[in-house]
């Protein structure tokens, strides 16, 4: 009789511990919130330039223990290539031609692995630009802002890595440099 009570107490204690453990370690679904910004910066023989998009879409699943971000189970961000704007119509048109936006409407990033610990992680994943997918590894910062998570960083690459010929203008007298940097600040909000 006494052993039955002890057994029941042990089973109840283990059940409670398992329940608490699952409630502390949670996977949460997120979507991109307003305030997200994707930016590509580069230069030319005439001046530096930047193109910004504030129209990204995407989703992610993060694993959070208590108030600490442990990992991302998945993360995908995409944007219409023609949502990138420089403020100069000629530059935009040259960029869209180089990005082959009539054939490849989207640019995207898909996370494959996140390593490190909050707030500093290394992201490994695939960028797809102008229809070409390339693997990348770069440092990111992943922080909490209220209920939202902010995924931000930058990645240095070359246009030619994505089979993009650096655009020229004014009969070839202005030449775009091959080196560019992709900057991102993506804000994820929990899905409801």
C-alpha cells in the first residue's frame, strides 16, 4: 500500500516535470512585421548607391526557452526584386535589367542552420538572386523587442557570384563595381 503511494507520487512528479519542461521550451511561429528593411549597397565609378525594399514577406519558427532564443527551426524571407528602390529611376531600371526581373521576380533567403547563442549567431543559408542560388555564411544578431524578434546583419558578396553583369551607364563611362553588401533588418512577430 505504501509502495503504491510512493509510485503514484513519483509518476505524478515526473509528469509535472515533463509538463514544465515542455512549457518552458517552446517553438513559436512568426511572420514578418512592418519595419523590416532589406538594402543592397554598392558603388560605381561615379558614386556610391543603395537600393531599399520595405516590402519583404516571410516566416520563421524559433525555439525559445524562457526569455532566451535558442535556435531557428526555419526562416525564409523574400521580396519582389522591383520593390528595391534607389530614388533614381535610371539606376532602378538598370538594376532591374541586371537582376533579370522580367524572369526572376523574387529575391530570397532561406536559412539552413543557425549556430551560436543569443544575441550573436552565425547564419548559414541560401540567397537566391536573379534566379541563381548561392550558399552563404555570415554573422547575425537575433534579439527580442517585446514579443517580436529582430534578425539583422549583412553579407558581402559580388554581383558576378549570381551571374549578374555589373551594369554600366552613359555609354559605358559609368561602371558599377562588382562588390555589393546585402543588409537586412527583419522583424518577426508571433503569428496569431
